[in-house]
C-alpha cells in the first residue's frame, strides 16, 4: 500500500464571481521511502497540493489517504493531532520562530507529544546533530545564515519522526552552496533513514536529486518520470 494515495483530488477557490479550479482530478501515489520532486509553472497548484497533503487545507472533492487514513474525513482537532504525528513541513523561508533559539525551535513540535523531558532533550540534540548544527543550538534565527536556518527547520521537521516530509521550494531562497547542503541532507534522510519526501522545486537540477519527478500544469498532472541515476 502506498503511503500517499490521492484520487480525483479537486480544489476550487471561489473569489467573487469567479471559481478557480486550482487542482483538477489529480491522482498521485507515493510509496513509503520515495522522494518525489513536484515541478510546474508558477500558479500550477504545487503549494495547494502540498497543503492538501499536509492537511492544512481541505479538498473540494476526491480522497487523500495517507498511511491508510482518509484525512479529508478527519475533524479539525483530529486533523491537527494527525498532522503533528505524521507530517514535517519545510518552507521556502524557513518559518523559524524568531524569539526562540535553534534548540527551542526544534523542540517546539515535540511539546505537542507526550514525550518526557529527557527523551525530548535526546531527540532535539539528535536532530540538531544530524543537520550538523549541534554547535549552534543556542543561536537565534537572526544569528544564523539562511542555509543554517533551513537546516534548523529540517531538524524541526524530522524531530517527531513523521511519516512524510513535505518541502515547498526548500532551496528557493538559498545560495548555491547552501542549497547543495540542504539537498545533501534531504537525500541522506531519504537514503539512510527511508524518509518519504515530497518536494516542490522550480529547478531541474534540484529535482534530479529526487527519485522521480511529477509535473503539474494548470492543476493537472501531465506526466511522471523516473530518474535514471537518482543521486547525482
Ligand atoms: N487561498 C487561496 N485563495 C484563492 N486562490 C488561491 C488560494 N491559494 C491558491 N490560489 C490560486 O490557485 C492557483 C495555484 O496556486 P498555488 O498552489 O500557490 O500555485 P504554485 O505553488 O504552483 O505556484 C493560483 O491561481 C492561485 O492564485
Ligand atoms: Mg507555490
């Protein structure tokens, strides 16, 4: 069974008289351990699809099963609980809390879980270690480079050991070297920890580091390609 199964997924936005058909009958399957790059022109519905997978937004029609749960049927509170266990989200502009240290930012999602203080400390330290920032744990976001901020955000996304990582243009605001580091990290999470990832990107070279690419155009999937050498 796939980790993600979307069937005839539709999302309409109504603005005044106008209805925008942002996603139209989208079918997507993502297996456990896959790493999918989602590409497409601006406005094609990439962020909308990611937000539906994250349970941040709800579909107009169709079904989304993730890890066997049809998330469209969950109530608001159930959905919030589901999301905190199953989804790690990485944003283009990191979205760290500016008044919290790197350590406290990574700790934040764990505070929603019944995890004791010792275990929490162990997991936060391990996540910061994994992204190579153990020595920056007391730094505030403004004291970090963009690339370091994004690595803190990745630590925050993985600290709960989620079923799925969703990333919306995670290297879109980074210089080449930092982007490379972030991609190295995502590839490692996928290869070494079997982490399932769906990542939006504009950049073909970035997409080539995923296992396969799905193309969206005007709210529809146009084709899907597997990569020959999947770790370039
Ligand atoms: N909350 C919203 N309200 C109204 N329209 C929206 C909303 N979110 C997205 N859209 C519209 O849906 C389309 C796809 O947007 P989006 O998913 O952000 O595209 P992408 O991430 O591929 O650039 C755009 O035309 C956008 O204007
Ligand atoms: Mg977008």
